[in-house]
C-alpha cells in the first residue's frame, strides 16, 4: 500500500494516528506473515491439534528463507561499487560508506525488500557529528507521498516501543524531525528539531513497482507443501503403528505380551475355523503424495524465478544450458538493480545536501556517481584477466579494471598503478622490452647498431 496525502495538508496528532493505524493493520495482515515465513514460522505450526490417538507432525521446509538468501547472495553478494571520475567526490563517498558499514546496510536493505517488497533508509547526524545511515523494515516505518503523479515524499514516520514499553517515535518533513509519544490513547508531539537535509531525510527501496516480496506470490504453495509433507509423515506413523488382527483364536493378556516380546506367532486353531493372522492394511497414496510434493516444489521455484541450486540437474548443466537456467534470475536481478539505483540516487542527493559535506561537494554532484552491480557467480579469474588484456587500446583503463571481479575499488586501484609507474619507471621500461622480445622484436639499441 502507498500512503498519499495532499501537499497542503499539515501533519496533526489526529492525522498521525490515522496513518499509524493504517500501517499497523497492514503489518498485521501482510507483513507479519511474510516476516514469520522467513523466520520459519508457518500456519501449520499453529493449526488446531489433532486427537491424541492420531499422529500430528508439523514439518516445515523454509522455502522463503532459502529463496531470499539465494537471490540476494546472487544480487548483492558482491558489494555494490560506487565510483566517480572526480577523486574528491569519490573520497567523500568512500568515507561516508566506511563510517556506516554501507556494504552491510545494502545487503540488509536488499534482504528486507525481498521479504516485504520494500524497506527504508533513514539519514541523520550522529553524536560524533557525522552523517549516519540506517535501514528500517516496513513493520516499523512508512512514507507518506504527495497525491500528485510524481509522488514526492512529504512525511516519513518511524514508530516503536521505548524502554518503558510505551509507543513512541518520530516523523520528518522537508525541514524538521518531530518526536511524539502515545499518551492516554492519543499522540502527543514532544519536540521538533531542524535536520538540515534538503528534503525528507529518508529513502524508500522497493523490490518492484508492486512492492511485492520475492516469495509473496508463492506463499499458498509453500503452505500447501508444508501441509502435504506433514500429512505424508503422519501416514508413515500410521503404518508404523498398524494394528494386527487375529481371527479364529482367542489370546489372553499373557499371550499378547509374549507375542510382542518374542515376535513369534504360534497359535492353535479353535473350533476348526480358518486362522487368520495379519496386519490391517491402509490405502497407500505414497506415489500420489510424492507427485504432489514434486509439483509444488517445482512451481515454488518457478514462480519465485530463483533456481534450486542444490538440484543435481542444475549442477551438471554447463554453457548455454546454465545461462538459460539463470535467465529469469538475471532478469529479476536487472529489475531489482534499477529500483535499487533509484533509492541510492535519493540517498546521495540527500547526503550531499547536508552542511556537513555540502562545502566539500556540490549539491548536484550526486549525479556524477556510478553504481556497478555484479552478479555473484563463480568467477574465472584467468578468463577475466584475458578479457581485460584484450580490451587494452580499445577502452579506458578504468573499464579494463571494472572487468575484474578481484578489484573492489577501481579508483584506488588506478591510483596504486600510477604510484607504481612513478616510483619504478625503469621497471616499466624493462617490462616493455620484455614484451617486445616476446613479440619477436629486437631491442632498440641493437636496431641502432645495425643501422
């Protein structure tokens, strides 16, 4: 759900209460089941208990966690590289990211968006007078947008339970952050402080335009799989506890005990009737159950567009077959990358507007940043090196280095190369002579003597 309000509307305690109530309802109905699923808490664990004489297995296969962790390992397992051609801007960006452990923040944001369909990033000034960045799930925060087509953020609300177990929180507009508490059934605004960002100091990161989690559309299948698997386990228990029937002979309690302990049957036929000793059978639906489980498992991965990398067939694929198996996942990767880049643009737009770094960079310098997302696939360092070498003379040195997964910071690597070139020019000349000899060329001095 996207919360909207008229641009001219001023926030009041009543309006705040109205939107927090909407958010709480959405958390209870939608976000809590999604979060529980990732944690392995499914409806089958809380279903009504069966009678004591019936097996009651509650088995859970946590597809939700597997799908989220697998896809986000693929999406952000290699940290996003934020680069800029201007060294001064690149240094500011690297400093802010290092001080906030931004690689970890990005990974958590990516995970939250896959679980809930969206997540938030909030910006503030730390006690050390540096710019702080933190992430929040939609179970604790929400954004209110303008009713217009552009959907400009107007308010960002964060609510929580404080140390006294009282509901409290804050909301921000384009100029101030306001703190509030819930007192006797209503919200009371307690304080207002300028935040000095050029806009609401928060950004929304989304999985897709529908703000739908990666496994949300497969929840019914996951719940059905857990139920079918549990019932199959119940059937196994039924067979393990099968009843024996003995017809044509009467056994006393001592005989029954001896039969159970000795596991040998030796009975007299009474009355000339045919003696029958056998276990009572139960209809066997094992093949049907297995087919159902296999079908549901395949559909879960198919709908979520994430491969089951533990599948034996997946591991034996190679070449073009492997690319086709990952095609849907790569498409999902690209779609999420575009949404993530949009959130990162707003991140740096806000951070560059704050006075703490605004004197070091221009407010619009965020537009000079570039983001590089690299799918976390098994890398062949030799092939990458050969590709980078073949690009020499065709593309810039920066582009060559960007082709190497072992290079985390392209700008820093370029600086190190330049330092080596300045410190050891004679070594570079030796290398060049070596290259000419390998190519079959004669040294320059020998050429001069011959001439």
